[in-house]
């Protein structure tokens, strides 16, 4: 198991690489269940005592954080990294991570909203109804022709737009060879998401705006947005209390560029971050 994490550590600088292409034709059918387990806040630290509260400083400017999972695999134990996700799934992920503090299974509309009928193809019987309502109310999503098209795969420029709508828009030169392919409506959003280092291009210098974004790319982008990735993250079994509890997937190779991001997206974990921003995982929360 320690060798496994040493391989993880050696792969982490690859985070700095550009996002690699690769999209399958199959739609991702996962609806992540992000329910927080009761008692998660009372886990013990590696020292055997009660863990410090998140954000509490310790020696040398290091402080503690708890990161909750927001993506899961399928019933066969696969993550399906190259599969696309739907527009509804993308909206749900951003609402859970940005607006609801990872709450899942919501059955309420946003505060001050008594009804929601913005899209003809979104009904209260849909699993994504409340997430779409929250995302629309927050200005994160739009539809077209009165529909949201919830089950359609989301493109890279559409996902960049959702990310960018969480912050202030800005523009500057961006180094993509296929800038001409980015839709006019999406240009400022792509600029903003790229400049924030939340979404990148491929190794050929292209952004591929109309390509469907993959699950691996989504995990990487959201981790970047949440500040969960850096090129120096220490993920070594020697530092962890229970490395055997880490969630693994049959179709996930620890040598691929997105491996650290998927681990961060699919495992509740407790960590420290030092004054240089270097992350050290301490415990998997089960």
C-alpha cells in the first residue's frame, strides 16, 4: 500500500500539465450521492486525539481542512473518467460544491423562491429539479428555446461558463490555437475560467470548446476551483492513518494525469495545508 501512494506522489507534478483529450460516446449515468455521514466531524487525527477544527492553525502556519467527496463511481466499481456528464449533473455538482456545502438530496427551492418553471423540460419529478432551480436562481445556468436540455452532454465551453459565473468576469490573452471555435457568447467565460486556472487546454494548445467535457476533466476543474490541487501535494501512505480505506476504481490507473484529482473528488479526507499551500493527506474519512 505504501508503494501505491509513492506512485501517487510521483504522479502529482503531472497536475501542471494541460488537460488531455479523450471523450467516449457513452453518457455518464451517475448521479453522485453526496450525503455527509453523521459524525464525520468527530474523526480522530493521526495523533489519536480529537482533530483540530478546520482552519485552526498549528505550528509553522500549517492548518487543517476537511474535504468532502462530490463524485462517485458506478455500481461496477468504475469511475468512467473519459465519459461525458450531462448538463443536469454539471449543474448539480456546482450547486453542491458552491452553494450547498456538499448537501445532497435537497427537496427545497432557494430562499425566496416559491415556484420554479423556467424550463419546459425540467419538472418537479426530476432528480435534478431543485439543483437546476438553485443553479438558475444563482445565475449559473441558462437554457435555450425555453428548455434546459438536462440530459444532453455539456460541452467544455458550457462548463467553463458555469465555472466563470461564480466569479467576476475578466479577459486577457489566452494561448489557444482554436480560439476561433469558441462561441461569441462563451468567450468571456472561457477567458475567466482559464485565467483562474480552473480549466485548461490540451497538449496541442487547443481548448476544444465544443467537445463534451469528461468526468476526469470535471473532477480536475472543480478541484482547482476548490483549491484542492497543487503541484506539490503530498499523498504518501506513510503520512496517512488509514490508506487502505481510500476509494479505488477498476478503470483508474495511478499513472494518468487526472489520478490525483479523481482521488480528491471521490474520497472524504482530512488533511493539513502549510504556509506554502502544500497539502498533506492525513486520513480517509469513512
